[in-house]
């Protein structure tokens, strides 16, 4: 009896030990971590994250069969049988009674029709159906601008967007509109944005074996701001127009001005300069075939003006050329100063407009601009509860910006800013033997004698043959050497020297003076002599 009890206990211990060992082994298998072979996702393909959640019912006439699809053959009427069958790796479906059909690449409906002959050989007068029990799983590789490029486990009801979602989504620099699909040596391109915004399923196809998905870097994008519902950055495809981007930005808001032009800033990469384009918003919206609906380019910046923008101006004044660039004409421009060097122009304020943008619009600076002495006058609100405002002066080093190309100093302007560029001395000083020595306004069309005439003309003692031009650097140039290279310039001094002896009139004056001295001497001599007597 004791021996039997001991044997039973031994058997029970053996069973318990074996169960624990198997459980531990299974636990170790399911909790193995680390990189998987071929960088394959280890997500369970039968969970919702592996995309087996159906967006709609599977249609037998559309679903394409492949290796590892699990089908159910149901036979009814005189009998009631169900057989589970799996498509083999070589694409065949084997029936329990014998025989097989090749179903890879066929729809379920087509496979059902092909199975009719085999079923009729074994069953007479029965009904049958072939249905999908479990979709197959396979690997598709996704590369490029996704957060986790790798092989992913997917199935035939998975779409391109599902695969990208499994890979962590598209990076900030990745394209959503130019995704490539390669299969069997052929490449197609899809635009996922069209699927997300308009539900176009042809732009988000289902996946199949042998596919490779690549998400490239965005090659072309524009920004749109102002009176649109969804301002921001938008990726564009070749030949997309202004109207296309306005539509993608949600359309224009109620305050959008149909009379003020749409402003487009375009970067000329060859010359590293900005170009400014304006077009009619009303025409763009009403006629997409019009020339106003221009095609956009990479890095274009679009501003849809508001009806309130008429009050937002920037004034640029001082040593500026004063000629507005083509395609940059504004109804609000005011130019003062006539032909003088000091000018003032009011231009509309644009969002994110820089100092260089404003200078471009007014034609740039003159050669006499004091680049290191430019400044912005800005009205700012006091940081208290009084809401009082005061004028602030902000220095702008145009020499660093324009000459040294240091664009960190290229400040962003605000509505109401006044940008002032002082001018170097713009006069010519005429001195020496002239009747009214003074500074005369520079005019490149004036001759040397005309400058002297504006100073009252020469005196009678002017030595006209020895006039000297003194440059700001101190260099002296004889008037006889003036030519197209050496000419009178702003800041020059015209010096008219004195003639020490001037013909017979000077000699007469000298003799008269000497005679007066001699006569005075003799007069004093004789007077003293008489007093001594």
C-alpha cells in the first residue's frame, strides 16, 4: 500500500514539474526581446494594430487570393460538411477528397467557380460555397522619411496609410503627396493627402506581396498666410496653382480683400535674390484658367491681404533710389523730394517682411547712404496698465546686411515702422576768392564754373587758372585735370586761390603806396629840421 502511495506521489510530482517547465518555456518564448531578423516588425498580425480591422466587408469578387490565405469550403443540401483549407506557398488549394486548383492571383469568386468540377466528381446535387476565414500575412518594406523604416507584417486588406502608421508615421520633412510604390519593376506614385482630405481610395491602395513603399523628402512646398482659414506650409506638386493652394488652405476668410492684390514673394535661387509678384485675387477665384492664377514654385510665400491692411504701412526714407520695382506697384505710395537725394516712400506692410524686403521694394539705397547709421523708428506700448506709447529707435547695420551678407541683422519690420537711411553730405563747398563762400547742393550736371557762379562768382583777385578741387580724403586735383574719371563729387571743396599781383593795376597800387611812404618820410624830415633851427 505504501509503495502504491509513493508511486502516485512521484507521478503527481513529475506531472507538476513538467507542466511548470512547459509554462516557463512558453513564457520565455513569448517574452523574448531584441531586434528581430531582417528588421521585421514583431507585432501580432491578428491584433487591430496589425490592421486586420475591416473598413468594410470583404467582397469575394474583389479579394485576390495568395499563399497562406485560409478558406472554408462549405457543402450543404444532402450533406453538411465544412473543410478548412490553406493556400499553399506555390498558390494551390488542395481539396480533402483529392485534387487541387491554382488560385493565387484569382478572386474568391473565380476560385469558387474553378472548384465546381472537383466537387461534382465527389458529390451529386449539393450546394457549396468558398469563403475567406483568415486573410494571409506577408511582409512589405517601407523606407525613407518614416520614423521607423523596416519590414512590417501586413495583409491584403491593409492600405499604404496603414503601413506608414505602423512605421510611426511620416516625419516632418517627409512627403505625403509623392509616395512611390514599386512592384515587379514598375513604379507608381500616390498622393495620400488626396485620400485624407477627399477620400480618394485610388490614392491609398491596398498592399500585396512584393511591394516596396518609399516616402521621399518634400521637394517643393509653399507657405500661405493672411486671410485664409488654414494658414501654414503646403507641399505642392508640379504645375499646382495659387487657386489650388488657397483651396487646400480652406479658402479665404470674410475679411479677405478682393481688391488688394495677392502678394507672392519668390526666391530667385540663381541670383540669390527675392522677386515680388502680385496678382488679382478676384480673378484667381472666378477663373482658374486666367493668367492671374499663376503656377507656384518651391519656397513661394503667399499673403492674402485683409480689408484692414490699408492702415498697415511702412515708411522708408532717406538715401534711397525711390523707384518701385516692377510687379510691386502700390496704390498707397507717396514719393517726396523731387529730384533731391532724400526721398520718402510708404509701402504696405507684409507679414514677416524684413529690412531687405522693404529696401528692394523702394529700389535699394544710393551710393551715398550711410549704411552703418540706418535706424528704425517704432512706436511701442509701455509695459504697464497705462497703455501709453513711446517712440523707440532701433539701430540697423546695413553694412553688415548688404556688404557682409550677415542676415542675422536683417530685422523683421512691424506696421507703422519708419526705416531711415541717412545720406552722406550731399553738397560741394566753394571757398577762396569767391564773393559768397558757401556749400552748394550737388548736381552732377553742373560744371566747375557753374558751382563758382552759385557762390557769387569770383572776386577781382581770383586766380582762375589755379583752381584746386580738394577731395574728402584730402587729395588735391587741379581744375585742368577734371574729366569723366576725375569729376566733382559730393563732399568736394572747390578752392579758388588769390592772385598776389594782378597786371598794371597792382603795380600802380604798389608805386602809389611807396610814393606815399617816401613823401611822408621827407615831410617828417623837413619838419624836424625846421624845429631845430
